[in-house]
C-alpha cells in the first residue's frame, strides 16, 4: 500500500515537469485492509512552493473503501528529467 502511494506521489509530482522531484518525507495512515482488488491511488497537489511540493495521496480498494491516506512532501531539483 505504501509503495502504491509513493508511486502515485512520484508520478503526480514529476508529470509535466522539466526537472525531477525527490521525496523529502512521507507519512501514511492505514485505515483498513484492502480486501477487494485492484487497489487505486489518487494524488492531489496541496502546496506548490518554489522548491517544496506537498501532495495528499489516498488509496482505495476495488470496492471503493478508503484503505490509506498519505501526506507526501517532495523537493523540486534542478536535475533535468530524461526526454
């Protein structure tokens, strides 16, 4: 579940950017087990600073049950992403 939330954060934070975003910190709360597959994660931008980005990430199971909530913070680097 954590890996899925982390990948959702990384995809959202790096999508459409010229430079990479790396994780600064991540906290996660597990709300219930994911009983029905597949799991789905949604990442939403909360703060877009000059270098620090914060995302809320929510994980749901196949029935729509809220499985976990995550707060992920990243740092906008000056390293270009490959094209």
